[in-house]
C-alpha cells in the first residue's frame, strides 16, 4: 500500500510563509493524482491543490496566487509552498494520492497562522 508522511507544518505570523512536503512510498508509477487538502476545526476536508500525472494543476480559489504545488520524481515528494499566509489558512493539511483508482491520505500536519 501507499504510505504518505507530511512535514513542514508549524506556527507562523500572518503574511509569512511555510513549505510543506509529503514523502510518498514506492514510486509515482500508476499514480493518477496527488496533492493537498486541509481541514479546519468544525469544517469539512477541502481541496487545496492537486496535480495530475499529466501535469495539470488545480488550486482552490482561496489560495490561488499564494500557494504553489510541485512534485519531485527523484525524491518522491509532493510539496506545497505557502506564501502570504492568512489566519483562515489555519488547518490540518493532508497529503493525498490516488493510485490505481484508490485514495490514500497522510496523517496530517498542523498549520497555524497567527494574526
């Protein structure tokens, strides 16, 4: 099975930056899509950014222009650069992979933005 390990979360002041990284076990072969979702307290888990195996990228409207998703085939990671952070970005961020039409999730990493 696929194992995902997130890192890079923490506490940051509004306007600051964080970079999240997700290490994916195995290879990217047969992975259809990967990316990041987040869940704030009392809220549903929502899409942040997704990249497909063809390179197509989708961002949530709320993060466009501030967040950048990327993948590194050599390191087997998918990363999320988060700039100009806002208090509403506070959430647990989960790495996501779809492989052979099955969804996989990491344990999540906490991002807290102070105002």
